[in-house]
């Protein structure tokens, strides 16, 4: 059960966390702040300097009677995903104000995966998830906020927001900035992945330079996150399934009136959570994470969801492992025909009803825990009571009788090449097994060069290593190499494995998150040119066909490469866990 609210305002009192409080909600303003600060302030709440609030627009009555709500905005002009979020932050603040709170809007950083993809800048992508979580935690705890609304719109700021929410455990609602609308070229819908695959086609002479430029110029029509079931939309849907965002807010387009209302409603909802004594960890239970995994599978979502859900669970002190993805994946089918493997965008899904009809179908099938609490104060089942089904004859969400894949596309592999696990994204279109000749590369750039110049042929297994959390450092996404493979028409003939990770836009026969990574001497570091590798998604095995004796001999000659970085990359490399543990930086 949610804990009861205390009866003191962080703006008007200083008290021990363990002190018994007196009074009733009729005559003393309720505040949960004192109960949530013990982990940060060793049992003592620090009273903010009241005089600092007057120039910010606070009155004496505001400080005495109103809950302080932080609006954590990831707005920037760095990426279309976040270029509109300043407006959503103001709407969330208005909603909280209408509900009787007092708000402060603050920013955190964000980066653009789409811009940095395929460059050294991508090393900072996963690092930014931790910087974002740390910065939100820092501001909320320093300023003594009672509740927060976080607004994210790109791949890493979304799990960064949730990690912070789980750590802080103060009433909170997440708002998704929303999906982008499709671009259009020659009468066909295109998106960011169209650009990366066009590069591969251009390198093979299938596209002219003018056509490539036209695709680049038309793929991104305005604000919003990449439009397929890539990482941002995957995480938005997972967060809604966990109960940390409002019903159906995960699929509303960025430029819609519905999205503005999502933000305003979130501001109101966090005040309701304070009044009802609901905290995030009341919502973020093991069952809630199981619901999120179920929805990610049903949607054919990104492999990054594995990494991020493990990290959020760690922050919430919930035990979650690769085995949970494997267990749930055995009974949940892939039902959504969405890009990158399918035909449709998330904007299309929004037009037929969004996520809630799928949640209702999964609930009715017994695949979701309906008793999980959500930010509405109601259970998931209660939220879905009056949800109508999708219209007849729609082709985006398949029936259970006709799934795209009868079990999960996220396959957890183990074997002598990945003794601590790896994550494959297999829709079934690529086949179920692949045996080929290893072509190892010690960086993404080396591999991409050989893919584009035609060196990589049918039957090859491209091995990209030293791109893991520590080795990169930063665990870059291999979207450029995988898109180049697809663009050259080799999606079914070439496999790619890596201790790095993949964009949600990646498709093909790919295996990532190989653990242990090369930088700490994992077996992937010992692969040599010409070795044979088998990926068997039915047996859930990844095998390097080399004897233990030969591997041991290679291991004895292996040396750890030097860490050549400073600053935030250095700190990340020194503290980050392996991918099978979520690549977190505060593992005790």
C-alpha cells in the first residue's frame, strides 16, 4: 500500500524523517517530501532559503500551503525529438498549478542519437542516460521538491528520467514528447532509417547522389521521435505499460492536441499522487516490469528495452534479469506490424486507437497483470475497463490467431561466445539459424568500411568488438553497419554480432550485448578471422566453433587495451556494469 502523506511542507519546516507528525489534511498542507529524503540527506530535511523563492514568483502562502512540483524538461534544439518539449513543460506546469501546486521548470541535457550515429560522438549516447538521471536527482533533492513531472523525447532521456524517478521515489509522472509524423518521398512514407539504408543502396549504385540527398531532406518533417517502433517509441510504450505515464499517451504524435493535453493532465496527476500518498515504487513492482516486457515483445520493440528496463529495475530495487525476458518471451507473441521490420509507423497506430486496445487484448488473454497500480491512482485493469477494440479490418495489430511471430523476437542467447548472455533481435524473416565465417573488427568504423566497399560477402558473420560499455566506452549502436548490410541487400545472407548494442531501427540477423565484452577479456575478444560461428535462435545458443584448448591459448596471449579517454567517458568506463546488468553506474 502507498505510505501516508506527512503533514509538513519542505518550504516551511525542518524536521527529522522519523519524527511523528501531527494534524490533519484539513488544517495542515500534506507533503511527502520528508519521507522521501532520508536516503539522500541522512534523515534530515534541509529547509530551503525562503527568500530565494520570492523573485521566482512565489508568495508567502505558496510557500506555506502548496506542494513544490519540479518539471524536468529535456528541451533543446539539438534534435527534432526534443525541439518542442519546452512547450510541453509549460503545459505540465499549468496543469500542476491548476491542481493547486507551485512549479519550477528546470532542464537537463539531451543528445541526438540520430545525428551522432556512426561517429565517435555516439560513445556519449548511453553515457547521457546516466548524466540525465544524475542531474534530475541532483536538482530535485537539492531544491526539496515534493513531486516531479519528467518530459522526454529521445532514446536515452526517457530511461534517464525513469531511473531518476525510481531513485527519488517521490510522486512523479512521465510524459513522452511524442512520435514524429512520417516523411514522404515519391509518394511513400519514409523516416530516419530510410536514410541509413539509402546510404547502403547508394554505395552499391542503386541510388543516385540526388536521390540520396532528397531522402535525407524529406525523412524528418518536424518535431517528434523516430517514427517506427524504435527505441523511443518502444520505451514510451513500456513506460505506459508499467503505469508511469497516463493511458494512451505513449502513441500520441508530438504535434497533436492530444500531446498538449497529455502534459497538462500529467501536471494534475502528480498532485493527485501526492494527495493519495502514491509513490513510484508502489507502481514499479516486479509485475509492472513484467507488463512492460510483455508489451515490448508484442510490439516487436527495440533491443535497447532490455538494457533500459534492467537499469530502471535496478534503480527501483526490483530484481530483473535476462531470464525474465526469456521466460516471458516464451508465451508472448509479436503482434504489431511496425517498422523497422514491418510496414507501419507509430503515427499509424495512434490513428487506430493507440496502445490501450492492445493492452486490453493482452489483459483479456491473461498476459498482463491487471492489478498493478498506475499514476492515475487506478489499477491497469481499471484504466482499461471502457477501452474499445481496434476498428475491424485494420492490419497493424494482428490477432493472436495470426501472430507475426508466435514468441518473442528478443531472444536471449548463451554459449561459449556469450557465457553471460547476449540479446538477438529475430523477427523470423531472417531465418532461425545462421552459421558463417567470422570477420572480426575492433571498431564500428573498421567494419562499416568493409561492408560499404564490398569486402563482406554472403555467409559472413561480422564481429564488431571493443564497443561494449567499458570498451567503447559507451556501447555505441551499430545502426550504420546494419543499415549498410540491409541497403546492400544482404540482410538474410550476413549476420552481425557485437558487444555493443543496436538502434531500435536495426533489423536483420543481429546479436548484441554480448557478455562479457571484449574489453574485459570476454570470448568475443578471442575470435579470429576464418573462425566459424553459429547463431541458433531455437536452441538459444551462440557458438564459436573453437576448442576450449585453443581458446585458452588465445586468452593467455590477450592483453587488455588501454583506456584512452578522460572526463565523463572515463568515469563511465570505470563505474559501468556489464550489459546483462543494465550497464548501470551505481552497482554496489
